[in-house]
């Protein structure tokens, strides 16, 4: 009866293992393979009968075997609980492709010693391709940032210098228009450089209290008669300087669109110095939000506001909210816009590593 129940449990576990997209294996204390699922055999290009009973390191390169041995020694020394190794999976035909292997010591019933360790191997070719695509994209962005920094700022500086000389020689309303054009060009360059940097991931994450950051950003932005309310004492794990970009952009966005009666983009010129809009920062279950009580964003525009160049304001660069989304994505967060409690716009950030 007990034996029959045990067989049923074993069959159930085997059914589960056979349904996985990942390769699963088990190894005896002598290093021979005790079990592989069908996916493992498929990836290896050999039958299960050919694999079971053979030495597991016979099926890998010496470099891979040494990686695994090193991790096993660290586990034995108590330096880690489980092992993770990325390596080139070797098929029976000699082909190779990248995989990630996770394994651990077998935790069976007391007295059971026929297994030493079990592991799972995942094919990561698609992930590696995405990483390589992102790496090449970041290289292009860095090259682009260099071109913007040197090849555009230099002639702009010359033009601004010539404008000052022209003002000394004559007084014309046309010169004010030229100055406005220079300011717009400078804003575009700043925003494009920010976007280029935000194509990279986040390396320097630290504990950032939202209240302190929001209040610091508020002091650094021209807010006129606007007010700030912070309804959170939460801290998040983030890159402080890049999270500051998010807050400053959203604060400018709230103040500027209320000053003109339509939503402007961060970086747009403030025509009337802002109105009495109220900006609120608060908690979400897995993140935080920044909301205002201004005119809001029409539902039909809520997806488009994060697209490059989208703006509803004359003279807007259209990059401000794209920067917000880029910073969120670099942290692995999601951002969406919805209605605020007081009828304005509410930007919600989720998937955030909160440190209450």
C-alpha cells in the first residue's frame, strides 16, 4: 500500500518534470546521471538511455566542469546555498549554445543517499540575443551622445556669442526670437543627452527616501504658487540622480501645463510662471505615484504621451515624458498615466523595490 502510494507520487513528479520547458537532471554521489527529463535529452541530442548511468562531466567541456566544481566547493564550504552557472551547453553533435544552470544538493528523506544533487538548465539564447541587441543599441546611443555634445553644442555656442555681439550693435525684436530659438535648441540637446544615458541599466542603486527627494526636487524647480504634498514615508531602491530626473520632469509638467491651460512637456518654457496647482506624491501597493489637480491628460493621449516628440504645447520638445518612461524602464519599473483623485493627471510607478 505504502509502496503503491510512493510509486504514484513518483509518477506525478515525473509528469510535472516532463511538462517543463527547462532541462532537469539528477546526479548520484559517484557523479553518474540518475535521471534526465525529455527536454534534457532533446537539448543534448541524445536519448535518455544513452545519458543515464554515464558520468555527467563526460557531456560537458572541461571549462564547464571546472566552473561547476568550483561552485560545488563553495556550496560545501557554506559560502552559498545553491549553485548558478552560465556556460556553453555542448550537444552530442558538438554544437554549443548559452544556458543557465541552477543546482542544489538533494534534500531527500533521512537515510536516502542514492542522489547527490539535482539541477535545472535553461536555454538562454533568446535572452542573450536581447542583451546583445541592447548592448549594441547602447553603444550607438553613446556615440550619438558624443556627436550631440561636441558637434551641436559648439556651433550653438558660436551662435549665442554672435547674438550677444548683435545686441550690442542694434535693438531688434528679431533678436529675442533668435534667443528663444537658441534656448529651445539647448533644451532639445539636454533632453536627447538624457535619453541617450537612460538607455543604460541602473548600476548605482541606493536607498532613496521619497519624501526627501520630492522636497529637494521641489526646491530645485520653479513652482511659483504651486504646492507639494508628500503622503509617503517610503524609501525605494533606485539611482538617486535619475529618480530625481523623474520627479523634476513631472513637477515641471504639472506646473507648466496648469500655467498655459494645456499639458506641457518638461523642458518647455513657463509662460506665466505657474498657477496654484497642487502636486501629490503617495504610496501604491508596489510603488508610488505623482499626481496633480490640473487639467489632466485625455484618455486617448495617455499611451502617446510617452512617445518620442509627443507634445500638446507650442514649443515643447516632446521628450520630457519619454525621459520619465526611460528612467522607469532602466529600473525595471512600469509607469502608466491615469486620472488623479482631484481630476488631474496621476503617474503610477509599479514593480518598485520598496524599503519601508
